[in-house]
C-alpha cells in the first residue's frame, strides 16, 4: 500500500505545482486541465480503495 500512497502524493504535488506555477492563460483550457487532474486523482483514490478491499477480502 505504501507505493500507492507515494504515487498519490506525487500526483497531488504535481496538481499543486501546476496550479501555482504552470497555469495556462486561457481560462477554458485551464479549467479543462484542472478537471482532468481532478478526474485522475479521484480515479486513483477509487483504485486504491478497490485494491485495499481486495486485500482485506483475502
């Protein structure tokens, strides 16, 4: 489980770094990128929960 948490921390750090330093000037594109990042983060949370439940089942 630890490698998954490290990957999740890296994804969150990338999201924060993007929003502070590398934002696109176009509002629509910036919003689309933020929605994409959010979708990836929530998808990874779902993956971690699924793998945890799978481990608990054994």
